[in-house]
C-alpha cells in the first residue's frame, strides 16, 4: 500500500491499484491525499509530454516544505492517467 510521509505525518495513503506509477514517481488520487497538509504554490513548470505542472507546499506542524508536491491539472492526451493526481518529492518519503 503506497503512502507518503513527511515530518511524521502521513500525507497520502492508497491501495496499489489506485495509484499510477510514472517515471519512478507514485501519483496518488486526490481522494487519498490529506489536503489539509497542502498549500497552493505559485510555482509552475512544463513537461513536454504531460503539460503544465502545478505545485503545493507541504505544511506539517508549522514547517513548510516548499513545492514538495506536484500535479497536472490539465494534461496532454497521452498523460490523462496522471491528470489531477498528486506526487511528492523533496524529502517526502514515498513507500510502496
């Protein structure tokens, strides 16, 4: 069962068949993420095959991990399987 943990808090938890694995990252469905730990970020990047990526800061116990979660709100057709799913990095431990 994949889960994401940062600063002692479980941020995401999902069954294996609910996540998408792409390029070594686990994309959680939004329903499996505890969004109270996410704060909108102004950061955006572009992936040539997925589209424009948006970010969240992960905030736990007043500590901020800037841009530690990302998602694609409107993907290109070939990446629809990760659209609006959330992935993590920057020290967020993701276990599968």
